[in-house]
C-alpha cells in the first residue's frame, strides 16, 4: 500500500500515530485486506478501504511453473508493467525476485527486460507491494533485487523498501541487491548501515567483450567496478556474489575462466554460473562446458557454483522477465 497516503489519511481522520504501525503490521503479516484488521475500529477500516487502496499494484496475470515457481505480472496505477517471482526450494527456502523499475534503460544484450521500453523507477511502496503479494500466499525468507531494472539507479526507494522487509520476514542478511556495475550505487550501498548482500552481474572479465554484452561497461569500466566491490568487501566483510551467465562460444572458454579467476580476490568473491535462459539473442553453453568452466575457476582458487534454473517454462528465469503473460 502507499504508506505515505496511509499516514496522510490517518492524520486527516484525526487518528493516533500508532494506527499506522497497526495497519502496517497486519499487511506485513500477510493480511488480505483491511477487514482482517480486527484491532482497528470498524468505521476506520471502512474509511481506509474507501480512501487508501490496499495495494499500489494490480495483478494482471499469474503463472506457476512445474517446479513451483510463481511469476506475477502487475500493473501500477499509471499502467506500467512490473513482474516479480516467488521461487520455492526443496530445503524450504522461499525467495522473492523483486523489480525496482518498470523495464530497464541499460539494454544488456542477454536480458529480455532490456528489450522493453523503459517506464520509470518504482516507488518504495510499489516495491514492497510485490513482496506483500507473495507474503499473502505464504511465508517468505529471502529477497533478491534481480528482477526488472537496475536497482542502483533507484537506490533510495530500494533501500526504503529494504528497511521494511524484516517485518515481512526477510532479514537484511538475506537480502541481496544485484547491479550491472552502476558505480555510484555500489559506493552508496557500501556506506549504508544495513548488512545487505551485493551481487555483480559481470559476464566477461575482458573489458571489450563486456562492453559488447553490457554497454554500461563503457560508462563504468569493470576495473573501476571491481575496485568498488573490493571496498564493499573491505567494509562489510561479506563476499560479493558474481553473476556470470554462460553464453555458448562467447564467454565460456577455458582461457576466459582463467582471466575471470585472475581478476578476483578469492577472499572477496563467490561466482554463480547461470545457465542461459533463452531470450533469442544467444545460445546457452552446454552442461559440459559449464562444468569445465566451473572446474577451471576452482583450479585457480575461486569458489563457484552453478545456479539452479527456476521457472524457465513460464519465462520467470534469470534474464527472462519482459512483462509477457503466459497461460
């Protein structure tokens, strides 16, 4: 819900300040509407239902994958499309992939979101409402800002949402913000008091190749971005996750694994190798090529894992979010 509008409305109604905390506590625990808030006067519940929409987002479509992943397409009040994903794991984890923008202005060539027309930054309430939607389905305990958009370009609203996520069930230590290397945002995150994880979408250790795959590298070269990530680790003492999507014949050769390992301090980084989820731009590396790449990294002292692909059959996997509804 729009928490600023909620406070303004409560003030106009002459309500005590604690009412805001009561309403938020119910929403954060997964309430489906004001009518469930039994410690609020019935007349106040009716007023709020009339004046403050329970969500800033409207659900347009929802699909569930064979593996239990759920993808929801929302529309904002001004008609902007937004997608978010609930990922269910066998060990009991319930992880949310949240969006920070409608679309993305950075046009990474492997990412379907980059082909969309960029809309705008999302408000903190619109970001929170993605999490609250899934909290109404079941308990959640992890959040990654790896959905639509570049979170570091909307960091004020992302951090404002993060400050409330513990009420929803997600601690700061189980929250990660992924960036393509937006340097000012990395520097600002380093200075925050919240122990949020940092993930860097890297995909090539060669500057020229990375610029080809990710044009943002021309603005913020990888050497400067890695230096900022090193400073993040030095201050936070929390490893930086490296996201590396495996593209057949592009970035999956042995020499490229060695180059990547040589660019990273083993104490400061862990690599997640991501099987490419088809968006039409590239072919994905084979399982054998991914395993050989992982082995080469570990030979050179870098911890690496291969990420499980979730929700590919409903276009909910990494790089596939493009506000396209599937039955």
